């Protein structure tokens, strides 16, 4: 079945440093979604990318979808303590759009 | 505007006991999902209901059953709880049916411990 892997599993940065997480799927994706889960909380939708090579920005967050639509990245510029949490990518398995396969997640810790 | 509501928020069971986790959404969404999340791991799909009246197995369905009671409610039942089912359970819903790329909206989760 489809596998979605993320690296790194964990990253600890100092406030103000940049952060990037990478998402790789074993199959081509029709779209990719990113979610953030704060410690003790539930996943919250951040953004969706649909087109090959698409780049979207949300303030300090930049999302990219690979040309082959099998990988994606999330880059945070100048991290803040409010960025703490686990970031998940998710994409639909081949042949269906009714469900998502979530990536393994990257946990981000930010200290002053 | 409650969104997705899960009950209970916490539960402790003994091995072999049964229980039902409840989920209700007030967004008129068509699709609903049950996930489990184990420490340090991602979300694994247990069952989902793409539309009212249908249910399908996800990645880890063994030991669970579901009921899509109506468009609003989707329950998850553990018939004979096992320690391996200790986890945080999330319910989610999505507006669309099929390929419309709508995001999922999650409830706050049920933290379930089985002794």
C-alpha cells in the first residue's frame, strides 16, 4: 500500500532559526495536504497543494509540491515558540480521494 | 459552532470490556473518519464512511466496528478491549464526497487506556 514518510522525525531549533520538513510518498499524489498538531491537541488543516511544482505561502510558512507530485516540503522562516507542534503531510491513496494517508510527522521544538 | 464533538474525552477500561466512542459533527459534512494515534506516531485510519449509509475499512480495522447512525453521527465500538488498543482516538469529518480535495476537520480526541 501507499507509504508517506517524513524527515526528520524530530527537530529542535532556537527561536529565529529556520526549519524544513520533507514529505515523500511511494506513489504519485493527486494533491497533498498539511496539518499541524499542537502538543495535546488535534490536527488542524494548514493548506492544500494540487498542481505540480506549486508553491504557496502563509506568512512565514512556505509549502512546495514536487514536480513529480511525489514529494512536498514545508519551510518555516524565523521560527517562533508558537510554531511548536507536529507537522503532518497527507495525501489520498491511488485510486481514491475519499480518504488520506498521513505521513509519519515531524515534531518541532522551539526554544528561546 | 461546535464542529466535531467526541465523547468521552478520557476512558479507562479493563481488558475484555466493551465500549462505544461517539462522534458527531454539525457541519453537514458527508464523510466521516476514525483514526488512532499512538505515542510518537502518525494517524492511522481505522474505518471511514464516505457518505451516509456506507462504511469501509481503513488501515487498522481489526478489533473495531463502526456505525454511521445518520449524517451527523459516526460511532466506533470496541467489542472486547485489548491493551494494544490503548491509544488516542480521533474522529474527523469532511464536507465532500469523492474527489473534491476538501480538508478534514478533527475532534479533540478520546484518550483511551486499557489495563
